[in-house]
């Protein structure tokens, strides 16, 4: 297992790291859901797919979505906790979110950027 070396950071830098990490995890979750939708489209286009296989696939996709919902809840809790710590000690922090979509190699990509308003 790789060794993790933590660096000493100011509170504001650490908060920005948490925000950036949360944004990246949300983007990864969106990519996972997009991949599931693309896979579902591919399965639906198959001519010889059985009802049992469709049910199994739907069950698998449902499991991915449920796990994604749990991850989303954890990310939301992390964000609330991080912002509450900062608000209590140094006043209110304002952030700005920018969400963009682009198509790369025929696949939709969603990018979310969170920045602190200065």
C-alpha cells in the first residue's frame, strides 16, 4: 500500500482541497451514471437479448445508482461539515460553481468547477 505523506496546510487551503475533492468525486459519479446510461442504450439495441438478461442488467444498474446516491449523501455531508467549520471560525465563505458539458469521442463529459469567491 502506498505511503501517504500529509503536508501542513492553512485552514483555507485545506478547505479548498476538500471542495476540490468533493467536486472531483461528483464528476466521477456523473461519469459513472453516464456510462451506465450508455451501456443501457447498448443493451436495448441488442436484438437477441432476453428478458432475464435485461432484468439482471437493470438490477446491476440499480445497484450502481443506489451506491451513487449513498456517495452523494456522504459528499453532501462532507461539504456541509467543511463549510460549517470555516463559517464558525472566520465568517461566511462564498463559493461559485460552474458546470460544463462537452462531447469527447462521442461521449458526454460533465465538468464541475468549484472556486472560492474572493
